[in-house]
C-alpha cells in the first residue's frame, strides 16, 4: 500500500459566504506526520483518524479470546455444579442418617434416666419413720450447750479487762474463741438436725414430687423424640420451619440436662437414706459433739494453766529485774554525786593555773618570755578544761542513765501490777467459773 510521506492540503473556500472586507481567519492545518497516519481535512467533522489494520486484527483476536474464555468458564461451572449437586446429595443423606442415629441415642439416654426416676419414686413412697425420741435428745442436748457458751463468753469478757500490755491475743483467747465458735456450730447443727427430723416426711414427699415431674417431662420428651426418629423423606406430615434452627435462650446443654436429673436423684436418695438412717446419724452427732466439747474444754483449761505459769514466771522475772534496777539506781546516784564532786575538785587547780598565767602576763618588757613554765601552765589549763568537759559530759550521761533507770523502775512496777491483775482474772475469775462445765452425759442429751 503506497502512501506519501507528506500530504499538503489547502483550506477550501466557503461556498455560501461571499467575499467581504473582513480580515481573514488563519487555521492550523493538520498534517500527516508518519507513515501510518491518515488524518486530514477530508475527515474533519467525523473522526480524527481511521482504524489501522493491526488494530482490526487485534480487535478480532480479542473477540476470539473472550469467546474462548467464556466457554471455558461455562464448562468449569457446569462441571462444578454437577459435582456440588452430587456432594450435597451425599452430604444430606449422611447428615440425615447421623441425625437419626443421634436421636436414637438420645432415646436410649432418656429411657435410662426415666427408668431411674421411676425406681426412685417407688422407693420414696414407702419411707416413713418416727423420730420423736431422738428429737427429744437433740432438744436436751441443745439446751445443755447454753451453759458452755455462757462460760466461754464470760471468760472472754473477763479477759477484756486485762491491762496493757497483757491485753494480747494469746493462746487462751484463741482456744476460747474456738470453743465459742464450736458451740455455735454445734447449736446450728443440732437445730438443723431437729428440723430435719421434723420435716423428713415432708421433704420425702417434695422430692418424690420433683422426681415425678422430671419423669413426666422425660416421658413427653421420649414420645417427641420417638416421633422424630420415625420421620423420613417420604413422610407426608413434614413441612418447612424456617426459624426452627435458632437455639432457645433457656435451652439446656447435655451436661446440664444430665446434671439436673442426677442432682434430683442424688437429693432424693439422700433424703430417702436420711429417713432410714437419721436416728443412727443423731447418735453419731451427739456423741461427736459431746466429745468435741469436752476436748475443747480440756484444751482451754490446759491453755489457762500454761498461761498462768507464764504470767507467774514473767512476774517473778520482773520482780527480779526490779530489785536489780533498784540497786543500780542507788549505784548510779552515788556515781552522779561522785562526778559532781570531781568537777568541784577541779575548780581549785584551774583557778591556781589561770591565776599564775594572769600574774605572769604582767611581767615587764623582755621578761614577758615564753619560757618552759609558761608553756606548762598553758597545757595545764587546757588539760584541766578538757578534764572538766569530759566530767561534765559523763555527768550528763550518768544523769540520763539515772532517769532511764527510774523510767524502767516505774515500767517494771506497772508490769508487775498488770501481771498480778491478769493472774487474778485467769485464776480467780475464769478458771473458777469453768468448774461449772456440763458433763458428757448432759451434752449427749441423756440427762
């Protein structure tokens, strides 16, 4: 295809506009600037250039490629659709079989728990025992615990009148608090046991009713699950329920479902066994509580004895230290007097040395000489001043020590009085009162 390198074109003169005197308007003429361009004034108003041959072939190839890609994608989608349909069909069948199997397992679990509940209901029906004699023992034992509790609280109140520094949480107080707490726990236990004896029949009936309600729910659930297990794809009474897949907020889990029934069975069994074994349990409770109270009473008495020995020993040691402190106070008073006398004795030599220095300072002219005597007098004055300073410092220390000894004496005397008061409270008040503690037979409810 032959083309010219340069195509020059003149602007055509307008056919409908006559020539006039107006100035002519100049236009920039588009020119071919390459071997493959065809723009010119002949195409003005339509487009600036025609498609090239290469562009035409490229457009055809693009159409071929797009058609091939669309066919390939369609074939893949058809293959994937057939494969997905087959997989979903198999998955739906396996899922339905597994669901049917799970429902069957659930039926077995429900039937097992239903049988257990029915057996427990039958066992609870026949449980009736009279516990009047044992209840009277419990009441007598409960009345007998009032005296030990009053003794323990009175001991604690009496020991609150101890003075500092003996107002401490010692082993006796710990044991008394344990005794008071033990008595309170025993009283609560006896009260609960009395209520258990009175309300045992009512509790048996309540738990029987609970088991019957649980059994009734499981019968209804069993019937529903049995109906569900019989459904299949050809059943005529199945329909769509779009919103049935969401879980109810109040729905239980398999663990809580089993735990609920198991707890009902355990509580019912406990009540049934309690109804049969309550009298033997009361015997054990009363025997154990009476022994515990007597053991705790012995522990408190032993703690009181040890504490009194400690107080007595501490008082003897304080009195011993007080005697030594009094002797040391006497010796320190003599020491203070001796220091004061020593200070007073140093005043005369100091006056003599200072007077000598003063008189020698009046020597005339060249006689005012720094001789050996002058140096010795100066050193003597300095030595005397240093001795006085040391003696005064030692006197201050001795007076402070004397004051400390006086404070110690007063503290020791106060501690001795405190120890005497503590011994009086523990021996005369507390241990005497503890002689009224009840016997084992009274605590066991036999008297």
